[in-house]
């Protein structure tokens, strides 16, 4: 059978994948915290027809003669360029200005997200729209993070200075440092908890798991946990969310490229079929 026939088939498959990825990007153009993806193609094995030869006293060297066998999908690469800020006015809507991910808990699994459209549920826990609990740290008397990760809640049992009996929380705010601060009826402001921010050596290695969240993988490296403004981690902006970083102009261009690539590959298959038909009809 003709090599071009199978090369054309591989072109159909890879360009269809490019269409799939581009369609998903466009569908999520208004998804908070969404990170677009792109496709990377590479050629497949090339069949060696004639190997290379070295030059000698009588003849010069010759180059190898090879015929490619098609194209394959090398990678889908996530674009972590920061999206634009969308002010909302809600104190629980948060955006990371710079690198890093919010840490959330989905059952027994720890996940990571850039989508900061949070709210407090009926138990006082800070949660995502899908119910995943936002993670953070308890604070010591000096206001420093202490211990392991905890659910960020309005629970004031361990707050320092201690809340006297009969004193109630009247308002709250989340600062650029990620500290949840409460103002109480005794006119004292107390730090309740501090949000955790994760960073990775290779964010491109993260796996998308739905709900605009990511999971650490073998190639992303372990999450490096800390707080906002520490190391390479960005500051937190309250009252705003990060919009999708999808560039519609670029995505529509990718649609054209994928469509033309698909059409060209289908033409290769059609032409190869015509050649085979001529071969079959040589003897009649």
C-alpha cells in the first residue's frame, strides 16, 4: 500500500485533535481561571531507503534518502499566561497577581486552581463553586503560619488574641498577603487564617481534572507550599477574579489552520486512492 495513504490518515487524526483543543479553548473563553492549551506536532518515523556513506579517495559522501511516514501529536501544552482581572466587588472573590495556585481539597485529594470565585458555605468554610474547601494555615501569636494545611473557615476558636465570650465577628476582609482578618464587636481586629499558595517547578506538567483545577503529576514536581508574596508567589487581589486567558483571534486562526490541514490530508488520501485505482485498472 502507498505510504502517502497512511501519512494522510495521520494528518487527519492530528488536525482533528487540533480542532478538539481549539474548540475547547473557545468554549471556555469566559471561564474564570481557565488556561488555554495548544497542540505541538512532530513527524513520525522516517523509512530509510538508502543510508549515508562517507567520502573516500574515489567518491564523495552521500546523504541518506528517507521517506517520512506521517505526523503525530507530540504534546498539548497549557498556556499559563495570566488572564485579565475582572472586578466583582465580592470580598471572597480572589485573584493571584503573579505565579502560584490556590490550594483546594476535594474529598481526600489536594488540587490546585487559579479560579478564585470563592464563597463561605453554611459551615463557615471558604469553598469553590463545586464545594472544594480552600486550604490555608492557622496563625500563631506573631501572625505567622503554623502547622499543616487546614480548611479556611470563620471558626474563631483558636484566634489570637482570644475572642472573649459575647464578642462577635462583625466583618472580615482578605488582604494581599492572603490573611483572613476579622473585625469583632470589641473593636479589635484579629487574624483568623492565611490562605496557602502553591508553586511548581514545572507547571506545564500539571494535569487538568475539571472544575478549572489541576493535579500534580510525576513531571510537575511536588507542590511547593507557602503564602502570597513569598518567593515567586504572587500577591492576592480581593474583590476580583482572573478571567480566561483565551485569545479568540488566535483561536479562530488555529481553526483555519486545522481545517486547512485536515482538508489537505484528506486530499492526499483521495489522490492516493486514485493512484491505487489506476494500478488496479492497468490490466483490463
